[in-house]
């Protein structure tokens, strides 16, 4: 069925079809959420195990190894890695991407349950959760008050603000940073306790037994059943002071006699500051499926309502990932509009006909808007990936319409009526339009089925581009001919060949006359293109240029919070010396805003601080990488501090991991590699987990003495833990208030735990009463690892290397050339994780997608042209586009990375499109018009040169806003892609116009030769 003829004969149904598609597309567009990146399900499961007070070494032996060994038997496990810090063991199971996420969670939960009985008795129930990338904070706010202290403000955040924000649609989590937690402290006098022959643990446990409410069965009074409750809980700290407690040795004490009881707050372990002033902060994370822009709008409205209810509160934004998403969306939409306008302008420059230009212009919205229908029903969102696809194809969408309109105008100029010209021209060009569209679909669609993490993201890219291109085909075959038939006016003038066409035809004659020379020169050009590849820096993702960055500060293990605060403030003052910095939000010992979601399991520590640096808008400052380099230079003189600058996103760091079963060999190798890494020029800071050793107080039991006195190691550890830090959370007594419970912490007074002699003389329970710790154990200072990292059941040491503008591929090459890397012991291996691993996977996936795309193009062309060899002529245009792309990237100083690869994929479709227009007409002229090969090629070049140049100019114009970086959107990703497309577009267009006719003749000669010599092998069709 000829749909073009049908739509021309039946214009009303065709119009109504597009009215319906437009309405559905607009509805779908407004119904879709705006996100930064699409939500993806990664089959990664995290097991968090808490053993309060345990050291990393103890957790490695007693928890991590047991869980890892059991997980190794689970089907589909790809990697297992663990992070062990004080009291917390985090084990992450990474499955093959094909594994269903819920099945992975169930398998891990069953595996952990089977090993639960082998874990220490005091271990809390392991928590099994799936890794949810959507749970990363997208907003952070500070709140201050003119009449509330820090403790009250903290409770207001936890109770009122968090509860209000969690009612906002799309908000998944609200967590507080800084502030203070209310706590009732019972500070015991160690001298009085020793006189009573009691331990802190005795008092803590007896207090919990005395001070509590419990059910006590049921009674039947007056023919009614009534529950019995024991109400032994006090209501305030004053009542607690007068509470009398029986001890295990039969004595009775009043708490106020041996302890100071006060309603106070817990020792702060984190803090927050805004521009150096202490604040209480909170972070907001979205739930899966929600859009950042909608969540940001809802949170702003909720905070306005809270502000109205509590006029004393002041909110300030500390971290904002919503604004970049909104900016990217606005910028991408503006670039769509600008690209569309430039493409239409390119059409007008050639046709100089307002009506014909209008018909071509209608094809753009009519192609994009219906694509939203497919995106909506596929469950896609408006995000960076789908907007990238639409920005990329905006110049292509008008191509089919341009070819149709140009062909119809050419028929009009021969004296035909608009109706007849539309009918005949649409029928003549139909096969070429269908062929070009399906080759583009064959190029884009394989990217939707790529493997690896990149494939998860590019599913939406491939389908969105394919649906938009298919919509453009429907427009070109139905709407464009129908509009031309009824809107265009007859042309009476006889067209004259422009000067550029005469010049081009002269060169065509030369290329046809010297076909082999032409092909050899084209081959040399292709070889030169391949040779240029090593000159390009390689990377995974270009570093972004958003208006915020972070500085991570890490002090030596054991550093108290006060020292971290002092150092962080000094760092902040140095950062503020850069003129591009607007404000700095500092979080110490807490907060996850801007963190790496894949670095899960790292608990916050008092010795770590994160400074979120808000920069001036992009047009008012240097690129972010130069600002970060200046910050690194300023911080280089701060002593005793490790720091990292940057958000740590893709394109900003290289992670090198050394792994071994032999800790000593691993440490020696890591020290050598670390020294040599710092000799590589151009890299930023290099941090290693190798030297994270923190001071410890070690208690070594003397087993003979302990056995004689009836003292166990468990009793020693229990007594020390309660005396110095308080009992486990679940063992603490609670003060019950109307809306919450306040923990009651029993411990020694602060001055006692700061003296090693007092710790040695602490009494521990024995068979014949308490005895001093020094009589059964040796107490001395020592050291141990602050963090232990394990990968696939072996210890590893991680180097985080800031690229500081160096391409990832170049950094990897330089690191691998280091002598220490080349001479690693056999027991030490190198593991690729992070961007380096994903980059290798990306290039493999894109390479496979390109190969599949070429095969699909060939199959489509064979089916359409019903020939095996001539489609090779069309494919010959593919190599011609590479040289321009690589030269463009070299001149613009861009790396060969993900956006460049996307540009190359698009070039495949563009190059084949130009060839199809030439070859299809030449075949048509030979078969239907009886022309000779040379005359057919001359006629094809003469008639198809203008639509080829028109479509090329339209596509190039559509790419210019992306390449130049107009608008508010970050050009870091889109610019390399557009530059690769523009460079390849220039070479592929001009070379294919000359090379393809020569290749056509050679392929036709080969085809004739094969027919002569193989024709006897096949039966003649009847």
C-alpha cells in the first residue's frame, strides 16, 4: 500500500491521526518525570552487620570472612567486597547484571541467615538491603533558630521537619547532620564504686532491671479480665537521682551517692557549619521513581509551610542537585529549539520558498512529540539520556521531510501541478526514505541492548532515538506529501544549476574517470584516520562543569571531633580565598550529600569532614577543573591532612586496587606503588588506605592468673566497654517521655577514662568478687588498622587518584608503566574497579553495538535493494566519516570517551543516508529509465547533491548549539559528541559525494564478474 498516495487522497484522516498523536504526545510529555539519570536496577545487595565496640581486625575474623565464604556459594555472584570499620562490617555482593534484583536479595538473605549462628552472640541482626542509587541525597539544608538551642533544634528536625518532608510525594528519606541528641548521663565515681566492690556494668544492668515498665500477666477482678503492668519507670532525671538500686553483692545504693546524674546530651560525633557558623543540617533523598525537580518543588513548598508555622526558623540551601537537573533540562530544551530553528533556516537557504520551508519545519515537532507517547508507555522519564537522544536526532528528524520536499519541488519546477508532483515525487523517493530511516534505526537500536552498566543507561537512549526517527518516517511518508500537495504553489520558472553544482559535477567526472585512484586515496584517508586514534586521549566520561564541588578532609585515625572542626575551618578559609567560591557548607562525621553511592558501607567518623563548595554561575568563573586545581594548590601546605577535591563523579578519579592473601606482601607493594604514583606529573592528590593505622589500648589477659581468680576475657571486655562507652544500645535503660525515649547511659566520669592507670585498676568480676584488671591482664598502648578493605575474600589496598584534567586512559597507561607495577610479587594482583573497569566494558559494548549496527544496516539494505553487493557501496561511506571525527576531537582537545562513541554511532547513520540517496537513484535510473551506468551516476549526483547538502547542513546546524555549549546546560558531555558528529559530517558528506560513485562502478564490475562465473550454479527463475 502506498501510504503517501493514500494520505494525499484522504487528507482529513491523515490530519486527524497527527492531531491525535500530538495530543497524546503532549499529555505523555507532561506526565513524565524529570530526572538527572534514569533509575536503574543493579543486582547489588548490601549486608550491614553491627557489633558494637569491635575493631576492624575482629570484624574481619569473626564476621566478614564467615559471611563472604557463605556468599561465595550463591549462584550468579560476580564480586564480593567488604569494608570493616569500628563496630560495623559492610559486605556488598555484586551479581551478574542478568540476575533479578529481588532474587539476589532473597539469595543473600538466605545465605546470611544460614551463617547467623556462627557470628558473635552480641552481633545485631544483619541488615540485608539492595543498593538503591536513588537514595543518595539530592538536597541538603541548614536550619537555625533565634530562640531554640541546639538540642531542641535537633529534636525539631527529627520529629517535625522530617515528618513533614516525608509526606511530600517522592521524598524517600530525611536524615539529620550535626546537632545534639538528648541523653541522660549517669557518670559513676570509680573510687566510690571500688569501695562498694561493684562495677559499672553491675550498676547499668541493675538500673535496667529496676527502671522499666513490663507486663505482668492477667487478673480476674469483678468478673472482668484485667492486665497486670509493673510501672517501675521514672519520669525525669531528678527522680532518677533518688532511685535506690540493689547490687549483686547485696548492697543497696542511691544513684546520687555514687554518680552525677544529669539530663544532658550525648557526646557529639558529628557537626555542621555554614560559612564557618555552627548549624543543624538535614539531607533529603528521593524515592525510587520520583523526579528530582518534582521533589525539589515539593520540599520547597513544605519548608515554606514549616517556616510559616515556626517564624524563628531560617533555612538555607547547603547542597542542591535539583538545580543542575533543572538547568540541564532547560538547557537541553533550549538547544532543541535552537537546533530546530537552525535546521529550518538551512532548508530555507536552499529552497527560498516559505511554504516549502514551513512543510519541512512541521516535520520536527510532529516527529518529536509522538516519540513521547512511546517513551511514556515504555516507562521512561525525561532525563539526561533521553534528552541527549532527542538533541542528537533533532537535525535528522527533518531529513526525510527535506528529501521529500526537495524532490517534490524539483517535480514542480518541471511544470507539474502540486497534487501530481506530490504523488509522483513521493512514490519515486519512497524507497530511499524508508531505507535511510531503517538504517538509522538499525544504528541506534543496538545501543538499547548493550551489556554492562552502560547498557542499563543506554536502553532509554537507543529506544528514544529509534522511536523519534521512526516517527519522522511516518511524517515524511504521510504528512509531508499531503501538505505539499495542498500548500505548495506551481513553479513556472526553469531551474538553473547553481555554480557549486557545476563545480561538483566536474569533480564527479574526474572521480568516475579515475575510479581506482579515488578509492585508493579514500583508503589512505581511512588508514590515516586509524593512525590518529592513539593521538587522542581516552577516557570514560568528561568531567562535569557544575557550579558546585566538594573537598574531603581526612585526619589521622583517633583525631577528636574538636581537632577536626579546627582543621576543617582552616581548610574552609583557604577555599574561600578563591574568588569563584560563593559559600561553603561543612559536615563533619556525617552526611552523604555528593558521596559515592558505590562506596557503600563507609561509616562516618569524627576525623573526616566534607566541605560542599558552591561556586558562581558557569558564565562568571573559570571551568571547575581549574578552580579545583587552585584549591588543591592552596591546601597543599595544610599539615597532617589528606584531602580530595571534586565530587568524585565519572571522569574525575581513577581507582587502583591491589589485592593479596598475604598482608605483608600487600603492604610492601602498596608502599612502593604509592611512592612512584606521586612521581607522575599532572595528577591530583593520591590517597591510599595502606597507612590508616590508629592507636589502640590493648588488653592482654594473663590466662593463668585470670583462671585462678575466675575472670574471663568476656568479663574483662564487658566491664571495659560499659565503663568507658556505656552498654549496648539495646541494653540501656530508657527515660520514657510523651513522644520519645531518652537513653540512660551509665559510664565512668570522663577524667577516669583519660588515665591509663585508672583503666588498669578497674575492677572486673571474678569468682570470689571483683579484682583489679591489672591483676589478671597487661594493659599497654598499641596500634591497629582503622579500616580493612576486602575484595573477593582477600585484603586489598585502594588508591584514589584525582585525574585533575588528565584523561583516564592516559592515567591508566602511565600507572601501568611504573616499575613497581611491572614487578609486583606473584601473590599481589591488580583489580580494575570504578571508571577504569566501566571504561573497558563501555568500549567493548559500543564496539559490539557498532558491529551489530553495521550488520543490521547491511541486512536492511539487502532486503530493500534486493542485491547482495551494492549495499557494500553504501557501507563504503562509513570509514570516510572517522577521519573528520578524530580531527575534530583533536582540534577541540576532547577525549575519546562515551560521548565521542555516541557521535560515531550517529555518524554511521548519516554516512549511509547520503550513500543511499545516491545509490538508490542510480539503480532506479538503470532499471527503470534504461540509462547506462555512467549516465545514471551522473544523473544521481546531479539530482541528489542538493538534498544531501541540505540534510547535511540541517544536521550540522542542529549540532552547533551542542558543540558550542549555548545555554545553561553543562556542555561537558554534549560538546565532544557534537564535535565528533560535525567533523565526521563534513568529511563523510564531501568525500562520499565523490567516492561513492567510483565505488559503485567497481562493485558493479565485481558483481558482473561474479554473475558471469557463478551464474551456472543457480537455476533460472521461471
